[in-house]
């Protein structure tokens, strides 16, 4: 079954802007001002999305002078990917075995 952490991460990643943020952070650590430039979203909107990504454990921060840089937590993404991979393996095995529950 999906754990609450996996469920939360999947919900957070389902938003298009948050997925765009994650995609940008995969290439490099960025501060909010960079994300504003890249996405065109307002700073307050981005801050709210980044807060949700942090709460889900997908993103962490790193202070740099007066700026706060955001970076991805690869292990958190790997955990979500591993869970989805396991589901795909199970679905493949089910299809190959043509398993289905009989109706009563």
C-alpha cells in the first residue's frame, strides 16, 4: 500500500507548477528570484508551492548569504519512483498471469 509520505509526495507532484519547479531544481539549486524568472509565477505563489514541497520532504533549503537556495532531495524522489516501479511490476505480473477475481 501507499504510505502517507508517498501519498503526500504524489499529491504535491501532481500540480503542474510544482512539477515545473521540481524539474528546474533537478538541474540546479535555485532561489525564489530565479524561479520567478523561470516560471513567471508570483513570488508569494512560488513560496507557497515551495513550502508544500518542503513539507512533503522533496525539497530542502540551503542558506547562501541573504538568499535561500532550494534543492531537490534525490532520495525522496527515488522512494516515490521505487514505489511506482513496484506497482508497475505488480501490474505487469498480473496482466501476464491474467489474474482476475471472479464475480459471485
